[in-house]
């Protein structure tokens, strides 16, 4: 019975943005989880223990986020609660939450597998719709100014600053450094593809909404690349047409390669 209760909570959390969740963790897990949560709130190392406890407390933390989503939950408070997220390894933990949330979908590496197929479509679609998915600056000195500018613009619109990407380089092809910015934390990534991958997974792990000004682009990434659907998806005619065209193109390519 205890395992069934545990499994029921896990199934409830499979829908990333589901507002209705079970309110309690089975008693058998409470003491163990409390100790591990306390560890995560105070420690940065040993790193192997941090990763292990992070995975083992996943259900508790997701439940805590969702149960407070309409109250006083903010990404800033979550990072204050778990200071390890402020370190340069913090994004690894958020990506682990994504993997657990979508373990049945096996979608963690899909962006890398599909990148050559879709990268031009993502960039062209965002340009056509005048959507600024990422900030591009010439050098690191300007990066802080760009972050402050975004935060100020969000404040004026009475919106929260959602996770976003920043690149150093004049064009996408000449990017020197890639970053994911969440609240006041700047994660440095190895390349732009990793930055897009990490940023998307952080949206999911933190149950954060896509920014309104580039919502369709992120939804395209969610639907077409990661193949994740939620009850909060919006309908965009041009986006649906793009996905249909890509599906047909891929189907044609497979048939052509199969007959050769």
C-alpha cells in the first residue's frame, strides 16, 4: 500500500503543470526526505551526495512547488531555499528534475538529435515573427546591462523575468560563449545548443511559463523537438503549419533514403 501511494504521487506529477496534486508524502518516506532536504539546503558538497539526494527528493520538491504555485512561490525563493542552484553546477540538478519528470518520454537528448534538422527553422521562425528568444551581445561587459534591461522591461510590464538565453557573438554562427540566465544567476554553457536545451529543461523543472513575447518559439521546441504536450499549450496556426511541414519533410526523407 505504501508503494502504491508513492506511485500515485509520482503519476500525479507526470503532467508538469498539473495544479491538482496529492497533499501528503507517505509517512515511510518523511523522515528520510526531511534529512535529505535539510542537507540540500545547507551543503554544496560532496557533489555525488548532492546529486543523489536531489533525485531522491524530487517528488517532495515538485509537490512543494506545485502546491505553492498560486501562492507565494517564486524562482528567486526556490533558489534561496536551495543555494546549490546558485552554483555553476545548479543547472545540472534542474536538468535532472526534467529527466525524472519526463522519464517515460525519453526526450532528454532529442534536441541534439534533431538540431541539424530544425535549427534554421527555429531561427527563421523567430525572425519572421519578430520574436527575441535570446539576447546577443558583442562582449561580456554588455551582458549585465542586457540582463538589467530585461528585468526593467519586465517590471514595467508587471511581468516576472523568466529564464532566458544570452550569447556573446555577432551572429548565431559566430557565438563565442553561451549563457542561461535565471533570476540573478548566470549559467555558462559549452555551446548554444546546450544553452537552448538547458533553458527549456529549466522552464519545465521550475514550472515556469514561457515568456509571452516568444511563447510560440518555445512551444515549438516543446512540441516538435521534445514531443511534450500539456493542457496549457496554445494554438498558433503558423506554428502548427511549420510542425506539419517538418513532419512531412522528415517522412519524405525517410522514404527517399529507404528506397535508395
